C-alpha cells in the first residue's frame, strides 16, 4: 500500500504527521508529495483534487479517499500501526493527550496566523492588536506546558510530538521570540526530543 501525503517541509502540522509515521514504522508506505498553499493565492488543482479547504497536510489513500487534518491523519496512522501507540485508546490518558493536543493545535494555529499577518497580509491591512492577541495565546499555551502536568516526561505520544513541532516552527519563523529563555523546561524537552531520529530528520529547512 502506498499513501500520498500532501505536505510542505515547512509545515508544522505536516511535520507532526511525518514524525508520527516514522515512529509507527509506516513512513516507507507514504509518498511525500509537495504542495503549495498560501492564503490569497489560488491552487485550484489542490482544492479540486485534494482538500477544498486548501490546507496541508492531507493523506490520499490507495482507494483515492482523502483524509484531512493532521490529527485525523495521525489517528488513522496510529490505528494502522496497531492502535493506542501515540494516542492512548481509552481512559484518562486518552482524554489528556487529546485535550493537550487540541491546545497545541491552537498554539500552532495562532502562530501561523501571526506569520500570515506579518508576512503575507499587505502592510496597510495589518492589525497589530490582533497579532499581539494571538501571540499572547501562543505564550500562555507554552506557559501551561512549562508549568503543569507530566507532558514533558511521559512516554512518547501525539501531544509531545505536537509540542516539539510548535517549538520547531517558532525556531523557523519567530527565531528571536526567546522561548528557550522563557521556558527552560520546554528547552530541555526539545533537546531530548531532538535525540529521536524522527524529530531530527524533520526539522524544517531554513
Ligand atoms: N487543522 C489543520 C491545520 C492545517 C494548516 O493550517 N496548515 C497550514 C500549513 S502549515 C495551511 O494549510 N495553511 C494554508 C491556509 O491556511 O491558507 C491540521 O491540523 O491539519
């Protein structure tokens, strides 16, 4: 079986799926297909054939069916890999990982909105208070992981993968934001995660 992952090497959401696929031993069954999606720029072929929402990543199965959204793709791969390996199958751990993953999805969404606001939106239309509001959400989100819970220390799961991808995206697009200094536990966690070949091999190119 060969699945096709529409991705960009710069996308933190696609990186999460790639790390999951490597960790689950499924990466050899996935062909990586680069795609370009930029707000304000059309990509009619992608919209028609892959994802009407014009977002990455998307996973096209052998059957032609397309799975969208990085969490759903990761959930699909987790099930293919036996189930419950990156997303616990039941009990409190299932809801903890899913809820933390949702927080991290929001953090990364807000970072992406900041990126689009500062690099894509035409200068006269930029809204600084809106940018600051989203950046504050990113910071408060990381603060939560710096201070609470066992996310940084438990065995590998999808929330941890999402966390390392959010930090990697900050290094790529907001290199001067100072997250390492502000969040020393996240810094140590990032270093530890970078020892995994799956994480090191998927660092976005600068
Ligand atoms: N909830 C989606 C978010 C995906 C997403 O926002 N991807 C970005 C690329 S990193 C994208 O497609 N941006 C294009 C756009 O929003 O116009 C997921 O988890 O897959």
